[in-house]
């Protein structure tokens, strides 16, 4: 084979997981259109699992490629950008008129911008932190909120959740394109030894999720967002204090 003309092709295994994630996002949209909101929300979490597997499979099998990275981002726009936006729009945001569908669009557009920025900074960005809220986390917050609202069967809870969703589509969208730093946990070594206490915590977390999956997942997402905001504000405050102390000393 002529080295000047390398053989073209794509790796099948990791892209199969990406395609499955894309299918899950598409199926979630179809389920939302037919009014099956609980199913649509659950399928978004399935897409998250598949999205996490495609990268790990690519790294384990040494089949990483630029095509796979771009394909993964395009699938994420559908599964975690468009699908949650359609879900919350058809479920509860239509009652708010223009503010509802505009909020769904803002969320989708910011998610696409977030992924585009991530792709351009993937080689220079910090491995420990994300710049801006990851789009799967934003999708998980919206999907779990709808899952909670439709799963309990209380009309008053659904009404409150609709107002919460209206605020979240704007807030989560802006956080995705912000400079707020969120922990990535990519530096966490799954192959190394961990303290025994950490293993017990993992068991307790799994048990807690099993008690009420949508509610626990919703609050877990909210806590993750809140911690990122607090840490970023703390870092900004610390930098300002250092600058002030430096100016006073000079």
C-alpha cells in the first residue's frame, strides 16, 4: 500500500456504541412526541451510559480517531441537546408560550456551542476540570426532573416542576457556555487501589439511587452544579484577595 495514500476507514466497535447512544437520543424524541415522557427520560440516561462506554472502549482497544470524536459530538447534540429540550418542551414548557420554546432552543444552542468549544480545546484543556457544564450532566438534570414529575402522579408536583424546568433550561444552557469549572473526575484511577471507606461510600450511593432513582439523580446533578459554582466563586475570591494583598505590599 502506498504510504502517501493511507487506507480510509473507521473503527467499528467504539462507533457502534456512539450509534447506539444516537439511537437512544432519537428514540427519546419519538417517545416525547407520543407523550411517553417517563420512557423518554429514562432513555436519555441509557444514552449517557452508552456515551461513556464508547470513549472507554476506544481507549481500551486503541481505536481512537478524529472521526470518532466528531461523530461522538454530533451524537451528543442529539442525545443530550435536542432530546432533553424536546422532552421538557412537550411535557411542560408549552404552557409558557414563547418563553418555553425559546428556553428549549437556548438550551439546545448552548449545548451545541459547548461541544464545539470542547472540540477546539480538547488538547489544551485541563484534564481535571471541564470549562462549562458538561452537556450530559445538563441533560441528566432535565431528564430526572421530568422523571420525578411524571412518576409520582401528583398534579401540584408537576406544576411546580414546570416552573423549575423553565428556569433550568436557561440556567443550564448559560452554564454550559460559561467559564465555570466543573470537576471531570478523569484523573480518578479505577485500576489502582482505593481506601476501603470509599468502597463503602460507593455501595451506599448505589443503594440510595435504588431507593428512588429519579429524585436521587436529580439532586445529584443539582449538587454537582452547585459545587462547581461555589468552587469557581471561591477561586475568583481568592485571586482577588491575592491581588489586593500584592498591591498593598508593593
